[in-house]
C-alpha cells in the first residue's frame, strides 16, 4: 500500500487519476487472528459488491484492528480500496473488477514491494508467497477489454525475503518471456512522501526503499532482526511487467494457484510444490499461543 504510493505518483505525473488499495490481510504481529479477514469481519467503510470495500480511516477488523488501507486513508484524506482475498483468486478478481467499474478505472497495477511476488518458490528467504500469488493471479483473471493489468515490482529485496540478485533473476525471466514493460527510478521527492506514509503505517519494507533512494548501501536488519535487507541503488527502482504474457515462465507460483478453489485451494497448490506459506506460519504461531 505504501510502496504503491510511489507508482501512483508516477501515474499522476502522466495525467492519470489514481485510487490506492490493498488486501484485508495484516501480518500476525498486527492482527493476531491467522489469515486474511473476509468481508464479514470488516467493519466500516463502503462495500462495493461481495469482495471489496472502500475503506476510510475508521475501517477495522471485527476485533478493532485498523488495516494499513485505513491508516493510509486517514493519512491521505481519501478512501482506499480494500480487497477481500479470503475467497481466493476468484473472489479477489471479482473484488478488483467490481471496484474498477465503480471507480471508472481502466488500468489495474498490482504493486509488490520486495519482488517475492515473482519468486520461483525455491528461494530460502521466501516467507509470504500465498497472498502475492493469489493477487497476481487475480490481476490476470480480472483483465478484460475494459481493464488492463500491470505488475509493478518496487524495491527489489527490500522486504528481506528474496535478495536483490534473486529478484533480478526473476525479472530477467520476465524479459526473456516478452513480459518486460520497462523500469523507473523513484525520485527523491516521492521518496519523502513514501517515508511520511510509512511512518503512519505498519510497513518496514517501504522505508528501505526510501533508504535506497537516498544512497544507502549495505546490509540492515528489519523485523526485529529476523530479516536482513541489502540496500543499494537497485532498491530505488520499480520494474514493470505485463502479467498476461507467459506468466508461468516468470511467476510460477501465481500460475500454480490460478485455477485453485478458494484460499485453502491456493495454499494446497503451493504445498504441492513444496512451498510453505504465510498462512501455515500464522496458523502455527496461533496454535502455539504466540
């Protein structure tokens, strides 16, 4: 959500109106209930169809936890879109399509900070593949004559999962497949805006993008020392790809869940590939009482 603000400012510079959004799933350190929140557990905001909400600053989970989208809505003084990912690819795609129609959008940019959204699944640091895979597959499923999809990868390695080198390998695979659309360097003024937004939200990853824009180099800890980010100029870039082109060749996890039934089906599809997901982790933590 915060990293997407940088891409939003790029769009606005080209004369394009933007509405920001995200998914109804906070990390377990923020929302202690494992997994995403379905529509029935989202309080406040304005519902758009069965799988999307226009969130305001007071939109919360049924337990009173504010979503990142709520914090950004308050910070920016505007509504933000909250997509229900609990129903899996089909539900998320419906939420995207319905919100796009309601808001008059003809372009949907799926933005990921870090680059793990295009992971091969074998990277040792990969920790949160499920939501990313579902949302990228939903982006493709929501595409049509009236809605063009795009993927933006911001701040390679800045979430401490894939390394910058591992992200570059996956972006290169997109290039070989013909899905490459270009790249853009985040400007210092936009980085200042991203920092201000990150300070009022839950993200650490987007702050690392800001540090990369400002020229910092080297390894730094995040997540209370559980993860390490490699800062450098590559983290100040955004890579753009067309997810309709040869998705399985450069984003195999999204391709693997594309035909899955619900979120549990998507989790099982990744499990069949030997990939452990953030839902598995959150369930285990909750079972341990942590």
